[in-house]
């Protein structure tokens, strides 16, 4: 409790090591207790593979932690847990038997998990009776818990702005869209020529996505600009969580990503810079297909 907000990775020499010692003393005195270290990578990064400055200090803190772990009596009634988003950079010494030797992977939630998470956040706001959380869960593959919380809050704000008593599906869907594509920018005015190009570009994505059997189905296309870069956008969401993709699916997806640029070429006989992001995405995907 005392250390709830305490930074173990201190900047003063010797400070981190001292805090680790005090933390474990406190836990032993208060047993039964749980010690939870968030962002374990901040002090458990592999030694020698580090940043500039404060390097020795971090090693000292880590060494003190290892010492405490080794002197840890399993019967002392203290459970030690750590959390990290980057397990791959942890010092291997931390993960040896008797130390942090059990790993529980908490992946992004699947559709069932997302529905359960939405249910929790839905308790904090007023939702219209028509709202079906399962539908929202299906439409949000790849969303983490924080993203889902954000969708529910964002929808509540939209509903309030529209003088509605409760969030309806329309606010929730818009909140999902915002989260995927960024905020609407009505102030960004495209001239007629640009609007035509963007419209054909987005329609190109949609057509290819619709025609090819293995590409993701198109959910919505728009030429209302959102976020920083997109002039228009095509939302195609997988209908379900995907764990495996076949070569065919990847190739069809690649084609759909390039569909915008192709449409510009077919319709206008020339291409614009509008496909920069698409090319980047396609290149990344093609590269992973070859290398991984
Ligand atoms: Zn595009």
C-alpha cells in the first residue's frame, strides 16, 4: 500500500535498491500480502542491453530484486506478481525457477471476452434498450479492454451532446468508428477534383474487397476525412477474430489495400499521393509474408 505510487526505478544512486529492500520487508511484516510490480520491464530490462544514463543504478535495483527473490521463503505468505507488455526484454535471470517462474499470458480479449468487458463498462452509463453488446463485441476485433472502455465513454459523450437520455447503437457505432479511424474533420475542405479522386479511391478499395472472396467484407466507405492522414476511408472489419490467415486471404487483402490506387489509375489515368499509406501497409504485409 505504502509503495502503491512509489517509483522503484529511482534516479538517485542506491535509492532503488533500498526501496526494493523496504518493499519486501514491508510485505513480510504484513503477510499475508501480495506484491505487485507494474511495468516490470522498467527495472527488469536485460542487463547490458540498456539505455544511456542511470544504467548502473537500474542494474543495482535489479540485482537487489534478484537477491530478494532468492531469499524469498515460499511459506512466508507473500505472493509476488509482475506485469509487463514486453516480456521479451526482461532479464532472463528474473524468469528462472524460484523467481518469476510462472507466466500467465493475458492476450487481447476474444469476442466473448470483449462482450464481458463491455458488460462491465455498460454498468457505468445509460444504454438504450436496443443496444446489443454482443453485436459490438463482434465488431471490435483487436480492441483491448481500454479501447472498449473508451468506446462506451465516447458514446455516452455523444449521446449527451445530442440530448439523448441514453446511448443508442448509433452512438456506440460512431464511437467504434472514431476509435478505428480517428475524429471526423469537417473543417478539412477538399476541392471538387480532390473529392472525386478520394471518392474513386475509396470505392476502389470497397469494390476489390467486395469482389475477392477472401478479403474482409466492407462495412462502410466515406470521404469524410478523419484523423490526421486519411482523406477518406474504407472500414473493413473481419467478421470474427482471426488467429490464422491463409496465403489466399493475405493476397486478397493485399489486393484490396491496393484497390484504391488501382481505381485512380483506371479512372483518371494518373495516380496521386493518396495511396502513400496504403503502399506502406501493403509493403509491410508483403514483407512479413516473405520473411515470417
Ligand atoms: Zn487507400
